[in-house]
C-alpha cells in the first residue's frame, strides 16, 4: 500500500458556517478535514462536483409577466376565459381555417 504525502492547505470558511458544519460532522463521526478530503476525492473520482449547484432563477421578461398575470386572473375568475377549447385536432384545424 502506498502512502500519499499530505500537504497542509488553508481554507477560509465563515466562522458561523464552520461551527454549524463542524457540529453536524461531529454528529456523524467526521472531522471537517475528513469531510473536505472526501469531497475533494469525489470531485477527482467522479470528475464532477459531488452535489447539485442551482443557479439563480431567471426573472421573467415583461411579456412573460403579463401572460402570468392574465393566466392567474383567468384561474381566479377575475377575467372570463373566453378562449375557445377543442376536443381534438380536427376541431382546432377547422377553427384555424375559419379565422
């Protein structure tokens, strides 16, 4: 079995966040150092970040916001829903041909 050389590394973590992480890791029998080693090892082995990163939700543009407001108004009964409805594609095609 080969032994890898361990090189000290400094990681900056907000104090409160470090305390919360350490408290949780202690409860599952891991040190912060062990956890960071596990996370880095998974990064290398899987060639991906070992958890999902979710970006900011996109802010709807003006047209989308208007459509959302109108749809909600229809759902709440504030605006009448006078949109035609169709039971099958043939009815839709007939309606479009008439227009």
